[in-house]
């Protein structure tokens, strides 16, 4: 425990310094900047994210949340700079408002809710670093980690929750290190009060993930050969390859260091009330693609390859792991020219 405390303290000190350095570089960037400078800024923010992920095993929950908030603020700042700047990629959107501004954080840190993780043995609470206050009790974080060849559902997700969620609760969900799993968080989403607060995903391999509408952001890292169905306000995916994304998003979806990504409209029954006219799934921005030609790293999925709405329903009703993976993860062609009008 002492070792972990020392590591956490050391990380927090360095992380605060690094965050401030990246933030200062963004602030000091002129309104007209080079593509190389843009890449440097993006790389700096990405490194902050990677450092936090690497430190997660030994960081207290409170420190994780505060570090995440710090990164989000730097990302917001970078987005505003890129949207308002005059690089080759920024001119088209100069003056555009950033879609994900949030109210300034309170100067008094809020208590952080406990992380609840569903387990294959006894459903137990993760270590509680900070006790939530009564006002914070409706906020909760749930997740699956280190699973292989499992069919995971909302009921499984809630095994570690002692009581039903409060009416206004929108849990944050974290999926980490899953291989050959089906994760269905769309069926029985009423148990999650119909939606999720935020979605964080790291380390998927050959998985199928169905998610009820997410009120906030979906942030994904290191996904391979998987199929995702996500509706959210903000979508970002990093260091991933050969992932099919059925997406409803109301802002520009962003990818970075990804290859062979395919996008299609979200068509799960859980999204029946979504306004398709506001779906920007096809407006993908590849942050590290610096040429004027369309990025070769993503494409729009051909109609003939897209799963029909009843395919999702059939998978949910059958809950058969092997057949669902076999059907959804069939090898498919990738044609980057499909992202051209």
C-alpha cells in the first residue's frame, strides 16, 4: 500500500506539471499554426491520456477522476484552438463553436463515487477511496474488466450494486481488457434508467459491444477487430484497428492513430427516438491525417455489409456467444474511398 501511495503521489505531481505544460503550449499557440505544431499539440494531449491509463492500477479513485477532468479540460481547450485556428484542416471550421463545453468545475472538489465492478465470482464493491456524500449517491461507476469469452449483460453489470439505481442516476461505464466477449448494455437498459452517463473503453479484441444511448462522451482506446454500436454526444477513438462502428453522434467523431475503421448509422432498437437528421457519423475527423486527400484510415460501411436492426434483436434474445461473434465478426473488405462523397 505504501508503494502504491508513493507511486500515486509521484504521478500526481508530475501529471499536474505535464498538464500545465501542455495547456500553456495550447494557450501560446498563435491563431495561425503549422500542421507540425498541430500534431505536437495533439501528441501532447494523447500522452497525458496514455500516462493516466498506465497509472490507473495504482491511483486512488479520486485521483483518477481529477486527472480525467484535467485531461478533458485540456482536450476542450485544444478543440477550441483547432476549431478556431487557420491551419489547412482548421480553415473550413473557423469560428465554429465547440460542442462539448461544460460548466466550469467547482473550486471545491466533489467526493468521488465508488467504482463498482461486476465479477464472475462474488459481486463485491471495488475499494472505496472516497466515500460519496448523500448528494453524490446517485452517481455511480460500473464496469467489466479482464474477461474472455463471456456474454455480458446489464444484469451482470449490476451484480455489484446493492440497490436499484436512483431515478436520476446515469452511471458511467468502463470496459477494460475484454477478449471475444459480447457486451449487451442496450437490452434491459431501463435498469440503467434508459441511458449511460459516459462510456470509457480500453483494450477490446474481437468483441461485440451494444450500448444504450450515452448522454455524454464515449472514449475508446486500443480496440481490435470488434463491432461497436454506440449513440453519444461525443465520440473519440484512439490506437484502434479494424473496428466497425454503428454510431449516432451529434458532434464530429474523432479518431487518432487508427486504421481500417468503418462507420455506419446506429440502428439499435434502443435508439428508436434518436433524430437521424442530427447524426454526424459520416463526418469523421482523423486528427493525424495531414494531407488534403481524404484519410485512408476510415470509410463509410457499404450498405451490403451493414447489420440490419433485427440482427441486434436476434443476438439479444438468443444470448449465444459463439454464434453472435461468428455472425458479427465476419471478415469484411475495407475501402477507404467510401468516405468520399
